[in-house]
C-alpha cells in the first residue's frame, strides 16, 4: 500500500494497517489484545487518561471510550447536559450503558478510515473527554467532592487536584 501525496494511506485498503500507522505517527501508546482491536491510551489534563477502543468490524470502525461512571446525584441535569453536548460533537457522542455509566461512542465506515481521520476522531475523543470531565464531576458528584475536600482539610492533605472544584465547595 502506497501513501497518497499527503502522506496519508488510502481509505479502505487495510484499516488495521492504517490505524496502526496513525497511532505510531501520533506517538500514542496502544495495545493489540486481539486482531482488529486497538486499545489506545489518550493522555489528558483534566481526565488524566482516556482509554479508547478502536475495533475494526466487517463494515465499520467502532470507537468506544469510557468517560465516567453513573452519577451519584443530579441525574436529570447530568444527562441533560450530556445530550446538549451531543448536538455539537463530531465522530463520537455520549452514550449511556445499561447501568448508567457514560461512554463516548462512534462508528466510521471502513472506506473513510485514513490516518488523518483516525487522528481527527481520536483528537475529538480526547477533547470531549478532557474538556467535559470537570463539569461532569461537578454536576454528578458534587457531594462526593465536598466529602473528599473536607476529609483532606481535616487530615492536612493536599487539595491540589481538587482545586478545579473549589466553586462546588463554595456553593
């Protein structure tokens, strides 16, 4: 398989080869637990790691990344906020599994799998996961954040990684 003029592999040729080339080009850590499956580690700042599955099917590439567990509280507002976000997203969207845990999921036709598209969709997964994480925690886990904050203050522990949630404590 020869790269096209932009250095991107042609769509539809060898999806697994294209995906592997894209992951190597982006210098992303990944595993191949079975043929057709890639487990990619996307490093973030708010959500430190988003583990993302890329699974080559017969006709489509399936994308799935765990976002967060089901919320402890404020369910209606939490899920409403996710649904509102879905309208402006590319390649993946928020979805809920049978127990209420939240994932980012998507599907691309195999004939659109190029290195550029893999890079784009993984960039979207990382952006949506990382940029949405703190707000999701504020909406669905405020009581837990307050309890953790109080416990750390009482024990003299660092609050550094809870600082983004200071406004939850003040409310």
